[in-house]
C-alpha cells in the first residue's frame, strides 16, 4: 500500500497540478484535465503497486567447492 500511496502523492504533486494549471490558462474545462491526467494516474498507481510489492530475495551462496 505504501507504493500506491507514494505514487498517488507524486502524481498529484507533479502531474495533476501541472495539467490543471495548463488547462486553466488555456480556458479548457476541468473535465478535460481529469481525462488527460487519469491515464497517468493509472500508470503511476500500477507502477507504485508493482514496486511496493516487489520482494527482495536472499540468494544463498553455497560454500561447496
């Protein structure tokens, strides 16, 4: 869950606010900003989920020579 949380925070802080600002200055509707940034939200959440659930494994080194 931590990966999804951070992905959402980064998406909101860096991407959504930027797209919302651009659309506001171009006098476009807010719905367009939601559609444009929604694709990136899904991408960020999926990558955050994958990276958050990624398990490190210990490789056992056998000492037989």
